[in-house]
């Protein structure tokens, strides 16, 4: 690891490695710092990634790391704990210092934040243990694998009726567990009935498993409902604690009054409110799939390269950048 790079990418999964790939191919010096916890780590396969349909998440990352290494990108295992602005490197007036959990401090002209999100789950005993396996959130990611099965939909947000309908398209054995009747109006309940979705109201006390296999849910009343899979909404929260010294924080993403996620705000190029700090993937777009996150990483990497090209030109015109390659 050197002391200084053109770009430090924080997070080495779909978005971060895609940004690193286009930057490496543009002959930028790039360091990717990755703590190895992609959001979909618990899933057996990543679906809807054309060319790699169903690939294990860890395998996609391994391929990506090999691909970026071929263009001189360095990938290091570690966690970024802080990032702050510097006065640049004498050629470029914009610069950043990034501190890793090892204590190492590395500087760069630009930063790409691709640290993803953490899913906050409904607090039901036994649910977290099955996350990404028997408990799923996304009909596009897991729906095909549980088609025609007994699917429960745990409704904890105002979007629950739509969520149940999405899974009804995959199986005719769907039960909606409506934990709070305020979450669903009569029209939505009539819609569920019209589509043959059973409705159980009241609290769900626990998600039950035998070994690795989800077997069903125990209701607040004590009765047991047998299931093959349980769907529920998570709340993805952007991983951005390490950006506080830069004054960057995630903001609430709202659907009506409902806070469904938090995310960094970026413009179309991936630029955050701090000049020179970019973001791509779930950290800025919590609903983005793997391929959409990879695409955002590519676009953002291209924008960062364009930004550096302009900075190199400005330096050359003022004479300070005579040595810029
Ligand atoms: C259970 C589950 C299953 C899913 N299945 C699918 C699917 O089948 N198909 C699909 O398209 N989408 C799926 N998704 C969505 C998918 O996970 C995201 O679209 C994708 O992971 C976003 O990529 P990303 O690069 O933005 O973030 P991530 O993949 O989450 O990667 C972020 C990386 O940054 C690292 N990081 C975080 N903080 C730091 C730090 N401070 N320092 C250094 N590194 C850091 C993390 O360790 C991680 O490696 C699924 C999501 C879940 C929860």
C-alpha cells in the first residue's frame, strides 16, 4: 500500500469494484479498502446479474478483485474508520486523508464511497437467524426460488399489501401477517382477499426453524402457522459513520410518512455535497440491485476520471502540474 493514490474507493463489492475497474483502465492509481461484508452475503446466489445469473456473492467479488488487479488496482482488506479533507497534494487543491482500522492513514485526490447499507430487520425472535435464507425481502432476488411454496408476508410497513401482491405473483399459497391493522386499509384488505391471500392479524411472536430450515411462525396467540418462507421488508441504512468529519451524513428516504431507508444524497455523476467525494451503489441508492449498483459504480468512476482530467488540465495551465503524467 502506498501513501497516496488518485482515488480511494471505500467498499469493494459491486459498486466499488466497478468504479475501480473503469478508473484502473483509465490509468488512475486506485486503492480499494473493503471490510468484506456485502449486503447480500447471506444469500446463496445473486440473481438478475446478466452473464452471472445465480452466482455466489463471494464468487462475484473474487472475480471482480481479479479483474481490477489486472489494471493495477490495489485491494486491501480493512475498514475505513474516518475520512477528512486535506489541502491536496500540491498539484490538485482537493484531497482527502482516509484512516483505516489498522491505524494506517492513506491520502487521495478523490474518494468514492461504495460502502453499501445494513438491513435493519423487524425485531421478531428467530427472524435475523434466517435472514437471506428462509426470511427474504425481495421478490426479484429470491422469488423464483420459493415459487409455489407456502409464503408468509410479515407486514410491518404501509407498503405491506403491495409486498404481498408481489409474492402472490409467485405462489398461490400466500398468507399476510398484518402486525398492526393501522398498516392496511379496507381497500387493501379487499385486494388481498380478491387475490386469494389469507390474512392473519396480530403480532407474530417468533420465527421458527429446524436446523437451517424455516418451518413457520408462532403467533402472539400461541398458535403455529407452517411456512416454507417468510418475506418481510427490511430498512437499509447507509454505512456512512466514517464520513462524519467531512460533514456528510445519510438522510431519511421517505414513502409518505414512512422512513424506508437512509442514503447519501448524490447528483447524477455520483458527486456528494462535498466536492471530490463521490458515492455509488446502495449507500446512495438503497433499492439498487447488484447490476444497478455495478452500473452506478461504472458511471461514478467515469465521472471521477473526468473530474481528475480537468484538475490535471488546470494544474498544467497554471504550471504547477508540469509533472502530471
Ligand atoms: C439477503 C439479500 C439478498 C439479495 N439478493 C440479491 C440478488 O439476488 N440480486 C440482486 O441484484 N440484488 C440482491 N440484493 C441486493 C444487493 O445486496 C445489493 O444490490 C448490492 O449488494 C449493492 O452493492 P454495493 O456494492 O452498493 O454494496 P455491498 O455489496 O453491500 O458492498 C459494500 C461493501 O463495502 C464494505 N464496507 C462497508 N463499510 C466499509 C468501511 N467503512 N470500510 C471498508 N469497507 C466497507 C462492505 O464490507 C462491503 O463489502 C440482495 C440483498 C440482500 C439483503
